[in-house]
C-alpha cells in the first residue's frame, strides 16, 4: 500500500530542509515530549515519546541526502502493527525564491482492507506535523 502527500510551503527549501534533516531533533513537533536517539548517521534510531502513549514511536534513518534534500526512514515500533515496517521518504523541492514543496511518500508492508481509512489517519497525522512545522518556521523567520 502506498500513499503520497504534497505540501507547498512558503519558506525557503534550505530552511525547511534544516529542520527535516535533523533526524534526532524534531523540536518543531508541538506535542512531542522527548526524543531519544541511538547511533549516528544512516542506521541511527530515534524514539519519539508522545503524551498519553505508553510506548515510543521508533524510526530508523535509512537515507539522508543533503544534495537532493531527501530523507528516508522506516518504522520499527512493535506496538503499531499497521505502520510497523512502513518506509517513508520525505523530499524537499525548491519552487521559487522563498517557497518549496514537501513530498511525503509512504510505503506499507501489506495491503490492508481499510486502505482509505489508513490513508485518512496518515494524512491527519502529517497535516498536524506540517502545521507544527509552519508554526516553528514562522517563529524563526
């Protein structure tokens, strides 16, 4: 199962990329309690701790290419059966001076009977993330 989400952002690509590429940071996530990382570079993992969720969401960095502004990660969380094994690629594309497009492509391991519902949930999560990212960028610019 695949899903792709595109967002036009009114911020320079390099500024957006600096936040996205900080795999261990994610300081722009409003509800995130804390982030723990293990390792460095490709293969490193990050654990996101959310309020009201007992276990962290764990991601592994699979690709980080500053030249193409592309980051890929996989989901390792055992407590998230629908997303476990998911592979996500985030790319930033400059559009014009001061704007860019963020594309988030997600591949899930299996086909699900509830494909449309899963895509709606993913879109809701990503929309929230984009909203938080825009707030952070607005504060800094």
